């Protein structure tokens, strides 16, 4: 198990909060909450050691297409593949828009 | 006929495919769902991370207050996908606390009733004694609350209900199961390990379900309702059981009758589903 922290530039704080997923086999839990203006802070607790570079690239790819609001994102990962992680993040962001 | 089947399947809304939070939300009256100690309260297990296991923000237990057919209710749902629905210190305390609050409500004239959505392998081995202590508190709280209102346990599947929490299930006023459900003190792998593969093959799924599955438990009179995996039907059965009020005598208080039946079992022959059913059949007090 490993705990990783990431920070990226962001917009204004998000309005609501959202929870998606579950810490089940091959899945992850994502909690999204309003953060400090200008900062997207992500903390990842993952069962897979040595995966920092993969997470970094995954977040960079997600942010290439869109600017996110300022959020504190907490991820509890139980061995999800990058595809599942991406889907869960997109799902969480969509839920924020409906919150 | 073909079209009718398709229509039926399209109208069915699976309950077992829902997560714990979705299950609680689906059963409560629309718009009444309110979660206590939700995941953003960050009340997670302090023990799992120290053992290299990723925790979950709600520790795998959802406590939802709301209305059930207009009546105050608490639905306690265990998330089977997180650590096999195992109960540790935090999740166990959430359940016990929610049941104790419901009993306090009743003492103050608020007729809060409880539904337990049981999807659990029992105690979380990583939190051994703390989990066991929590389960003891849950059992005491069920016994306290059932004096006021029916406490209904629902085992929907796919995890089933085992270990100390199967005893908690046995203490409920009423139990409801689906075909997918299993209910037993020890799980199949534990029995196989103790009794040998010749007696109990944990990989033989038809055999396992024939002895501990929902249909068998219902036919043996060990549960009160057998229901299809459908949100509306499950909700309907729950309401029907609540409408019956408290049972005249809880199943757990009929222990003498059960012990007598069990003492008559011939353990030199391998038990099968029919033998178990006939053991439990007969005039019940």
C-alpha cells in the first residue's frame, strides 16, 4: 500500500461534493470536495506499490482536455486499471455538476 | 410468451446489483434518505492501513435514516464488495450505535424501525477482537430494539451472511432472503478446511446453495420470506413483514425446540437438502 499526493493548477472552488465507486477488487472510491481556489489537490491511497508515474500521467491526460474546478480529491484504490480510474473520475466530475 | 418474458425482465430492477448506499436509497421513501456519518465524515478504519490494506471512507457500512411507507426508519447496509462485508471496529460501532439510537427513539415515543441489509462474512480478521466486541454490541442492540419494533434482516447476495453476523441475523424479528442469498455460521471454505473436501466441497456451488442457500433456508423455516431479486418486490415484502408487527415469539427464543430437532440428527450419514428440511419440519411452538 502506498499514499501519493499530487497538485495541479485549477479554477475556482467546486460547489458541491460527490462520491463514486467502492474499494472493491479492481475498483476504487473517489471523494470529491471543494478545494482552495487555484489548486486541484489529489491524494491517492493505492494497494499497488510503485505506481506514482502511472497516476501522474493519468491525471495529466485527464487535465489536458479540460480545466477542472478547485477540488480536494481523495482516492482509495484497490487495483483499478487506468481505464476504470478514468471512468470513475469522469463519473465523479459529472456528479459534481448535478450536485 | 417470448415478448412477455422480455417485458418482465425489462421491468425488473435488480437489488443485488446495487451497492450498499443505493440499496438503502432504493428502499426508503423517495426523497427521505439522510445518511448518518457519511463518507465525508472520514470515519474509516484506523487498523487496515497499518496492515497495508486500503481503507474505505465509510468503513463499508451505510447508516441511512428516512421514512419507510411514511414511518420513521433506519436502514443499515453493509457493502459486500469492500473486504467481503467484514465488520471491524468502526463499521460495527456504526451499526450498534444506529440500532441503539433507534431503541432510544422508541423510548421517546418515536416508533423508529430498523432494516439490516446483511452482506457479510462476519468479523474482519484484521481487527479481530474489536470486530467481535462490536458484533456482540450489535446483537445486544437488536435484542433491545426488537422489544419495541420488528427488526428485519435481509440477505440479498451475493456475499451472504456468515460468522457472528449470522447469529445477529438469527436474532432479528424477521429474516428475508433471495435465491442468491446464503446464511450460515461458517462459510463453505471454513467447513471444508475443518471437515474435509469429501464431506463439504466449497467449490460445488449447487451443493453449497442446496444446504445454505435462500430457498433451502426458507423451506427449512429458518427465514420468514423468500423473494425475487427485485427492488419493488423486496420493498413490498419488507412492508408486509412490518405490517405483521412483532412476532409472538422470536425465532431465537424457540431455541429449545430447535435443539431438540438437532439432537435427533444422525451424524453418521451425509446430510442432504431433503434431510435438513425434514429435520426442521414439524409442529413449531
